[in-house]
C-alpha cells in the first residue's frame, strides 16, 4: 500500500484516502447499512509513509450511486467537501502530480454525489409538501365553510391581505412541481444551466412564501382592532342594500350560527328592517333562524319555524333564532386562519431556502469540478 503508482487515470476503482480521523464503530455500522465491504481499515504496517501520525485511516472505494454517498455523508459530514483539500495538503513531493490530480478528482466526485443525493431528497420533499399545500389552498378557497373567512376579508376594501396570501401560496405550490422536474433533471444530467435557472426560481418562491407569511401575520392586528366596526356596518347599513354584503352575512350567520354583530338587536332600525318590512315587521333576517338540514346559503334557506322573523327581540325563542352575535366567532375564525396560513407559508419558505442552498452548492461544485480526462491529456 505504500506504492501509489497503481492510482492510474483509468483505474476508477482506486482507493481515496481521507485524512479526517473517524471512529471504527461508526464506520462498521455504515458498512453494515451499505451491505458492502466499503470501509477497510489499514493497520500501521499498511499506512503510507507520508500519512503516519493519524489515528485512523479509511479506504473508501469510489461509488457511483449518489444515495450511497448520501449515507457516507452521515459519517464524514463536512469532511466530504474538504476531503480533497486535506489529502493534497498532506501529500509530499514523493507522490506523483498525476496521483494528486486523481485524488482531488475522486474527492470532488464524492462531494458532488452527496449534493446530488440531497438535491433529489429535497425535490421529493418539495413535491410532497407542494402537493399538500396546493390541496389545502384549494380546499380553503372552494369549501364554503372555509371560504367564508376569505370572502369576508377580501370584501374588506382596504385590506384583502388574507386572500392575497392564499393566492400567493397557491401559485407557489403550483410552481413547486416545476421546481421538482427541473431539479431532478438538472441533477441527474449535471445540467449546470438548468440548475442555475432552478436556483433563480427557488429565490422567487422563497421570497413569495415569506411575503405570504408576513401578509397573514400583518392582518392579525387589523382583524383584532377593526373587525367590530366593519361587521356592524355590514349589518346596519349594507345588509339588504348591497348584494355582496347580504350574501356574505347570510353565509356567515348560517355557518357560524350567529346573528348580527354583537347580537340580534343590531338589525333594529337597520336599512334592511326599514326597507324589507312594509307590512308585518321582521326583526331578523331569515339566516338568523335555525335552519333545516336541507338548507344551503345564501339562497336556499329553510328555517324550522316559518314565523321566526316575526318574534320581537325580547320574545325570541333560543331554539328558533340564534342569539349570539357574530363578532367574536368570526374574529376567532379569521385569526385561526391567519396563523394557519402563516405557518404553512413559513414552513414552505424554510423548505425552499434549504433547497436553494443545496442547489447553489451543487451549481458551484459542477461549475468548478475538476475533470480527470482533461488533466491527463
């Protein structure tokens, strides 16, 4: 083993020496995991003369599988990327220059294989999380029980932040599938241009998911401070005057089983009561009444008591009319949605940021990777 002449350019099965000391139990464990005789220990008689002084020396046969290199990285961690530098620093002039170049090339191949494994692993995570995020965003926008919160916020003329945040997350989750395709193709084909373009897309998606999380969090304070006045304005002035406000309040009162902003008396002398009670006075809208099972807002409403709208406020039966106001229920509902969306967006930004770091490292390694064939020509 003292002779390094066997490290020829054509012999890719030549051993690569790592100068980072490691423990034998960890190496034996990894050898069992890999089910190969990958790690071989060299005793003192087999040490190369230029490497005497290290605790343990490991001979790693070059492996083409990136997932095998991924398991190796569990042992060597950061030393994988620095292995070639450490080896060259320990070599003396007695070793031929060709051997030095080959050792650097083999160390770079192991480092690139490890980064490829991380890239493919993160692409799988992006695919799974992007699919789940897209399903959640579509569910929130299509399910009537969830969409009522988004509609309530989006109709707020000044701050449609929550709806904007969900829309941005939907777009980012759709772009994630493109990132997965480009990432896997660029990693498998060593396509530097595709990896660079994929890194640019990751920068955009990371920024977009961060903005979406900030929008959801920023809306929290606005909801807590301005929801009461806005909801009372919908009930007292806009209900019955503007169709979108009427449909929105009917949907809110149906799903949350509430009436008015603070209570059912908010409809007293409201625009709706004045204009919609020409003969017999109606005290509450039909959506404030307890509904049958076949009811569906905002148009298909069937109360269990057909005369529930005619009961005065002080004589309203609790089983026929919702007594509690909608302000507290709607506020809690929207705040929960804000934090839920913010958590989804922040988790997506962390995943995209980690994938961006790996893609940039892989891009740099591939762009500056040494080539054995060019070295020996």
